[in-house]
C-alpha cells in the first residue's frame, strides 16, 4: 500500500479543518508536522479567546485521567497524549500551560464496579505508565470512599494551552479563518482539497451533511476560585464511578492561575445557564475533598462557567468518508476526554490519509 507521502507525491496539498477547539487545533499541528509543505486552513466560528456555550474547549478543567477501558484505540489515544504532555510539561520554559501534577482519585464503589478496569485484562491500563499508588492509609482516604489511588498526571490551564496551540499552528503557516460553515458539503466540491477534517464537536449534531444524532451534550458546571493560602500540590477527583453524573474535582492551575472546582456530568442537558444553588453544592463537596481549600464560605470565586461536553453514543467518531470530490475525516465526539485524548485522536485522524 502506498504511504501517504507517496500517494500525494510532492504536489502542493490543501487540507481544511473545520473547528478550532482542542481537537481541531491539535489535528492542525499533527498535519503540519507530517506535511510541512501543505496548505492547511482552519475554518471556525469560534477561535481561542472567544467565550460561547457553543465553543466547549475554553470551559474545560482540564487534566489527564483516562476514562478509556476499551483495551483498544481509546486507551491508545490517551497513551499518546500522556507521552506528548510529558514532552510539553518538561519543555523549555513550559509556555504551553501543561504542568506535571499528581492526582488523588477516590471512588465510592469497589474496584470491580468503579469503571476503571480494562476490558479483558481486569487492570487499570495506565497503572505502570502513571505510577499508580493505591491509597491505604486512613489519613489519605476520604470518608465513605471504597477505593483511592495516586497517579502521576498533568493539569492543563486551558486559558494558556488553547492560545499556545493556536500560536504554534500559526508559526507553522496554518491559516485561521473566522467563518461559519453550516453545510460541510460547501467544502467538498473542490478537488484541489485533499481532505476536510471535521473537528466540530457538538456542532456535528446540526452540521448539514453530517447531522449526527448519536451526539449529545454532557453538561458540566465549574468555578474558578482564587488560590488558597495553603499551596496545593495535587489534584483531587471523587465519584461513584469514573464516569458518573455526581463527580467532584479540584484542579489547581499553574501558580497564581486559581483553582478549578467542579462539577457534574448531566447527559442530554443543553442549558448553558449557571446554577448558583448548585455552585454552593460544588463548594461543599470540593472543600470536603481537598482540605487545602478551607471552608466553603471562605472561597473567593473569580468566575462560574458551564460547558457542554460533546459526548457520543458508541464513543468518538474517527473515520474517513468520501464526500463530493474529496474525503472527509471525522474527528469528533470525545465527550469529556477531548484534552487527554487530543494528540492520539490527531495522530489517528492524519493516519487515515
């Protein structure tokens, strides 16, 4: 079989990417790395710096704590991204907003029911890679939790990371066009375009030519609070299972960047309004989980936020489709895993060429 480079020879290729969230921007960087002579255009309604309920990436926590248990490609997407985050966190100056930070994760279910074990192996697939240490000491565990572990992880300050991705892409000659495409077929009638990458997330629910009704929003609510007086050296997570509507998490951002408190995972909820009563519940849960935060009434809130994760029945859509005079490579529907799967998704998407 021809390699992509043989297939396309050295002709001037054009690629278009629809969407400038974390998946679209990362796909652009992967393309630019492999096809440095190609013309790459990102077309998007929203770009880094924008605030809209229809632009999910700026509202993320974000961190690395894999939800994948398929013993297959979803785990591999997270594995590839973990390795990339290692490079970014250890890089010169660390301008990317990705920082190494351990996480303590607690589950209110026994190990077999917590949704953390890989199919076929019965193990936590990243146990070796992330140096898992099972929490046993009474002072480490949280009241009522059945299970806990510490993992070597990464916290991502999305307000730094998204513009960093954008700037890296611009440095590599990627063009960014602010435009709204309502029908993907507008882009598939040009035979000079080798491929269109559809990275529109939840937008593919209504994007004509796609209209994927397997997509659904998973609503999340978070707040950014000022850094507490006690320095925070780890992230915290607690949930009945790894994926559950009643999820609590505490993600300290880079020094001085505040702390993200969350959250929830409410499926099929499109409401973008902040629920201030629910925000008080988040404060109580997070202070019980992370003693460094102090008392709920002492928290200084900088901002409340709601985001709609692009979830999809059956998991992310990563596949090729012939359309018009070109091919479309769909890369959307990662739900809450968009950041921690981003580099693996981008790699596999470009592999489809």
